[in-house]
């Protein structure tokens, strides 16, 4: 890896490695990425997350809210 052209390969690998394994997920970056999506994609993610949280018991079911 002493040739200069290999430095590009190693720099790319190191960047991917750091982004994937060293830095943990950051909620603010996730929100930024979600806001870039189209509205229908955002709604799909919202409904999926809402259904998951309702299933796990973290959110009340719609029937419980209406009662």
C-alpha cells in the first residue's frame, strides 16, 4: 500500500469503515435524511413506526384514544 494510487482505495475504505462501525447512529442525522424523502415516503415510514410502537405498547391504540 505504498503506491500513491492505493491511497485512494485505502481512503475510501477508511471512510466507509469509520462511517459504518465507529460513528454510531445519530438521531438528528436520521431526521435530516427523512426530511429529504418525498412526502409519501415520509408518511409510509411514519405509519410503519406508529404501527410498530402501537404493537409494542408504547403508543395507545386508536380505539383507546377514541374512547
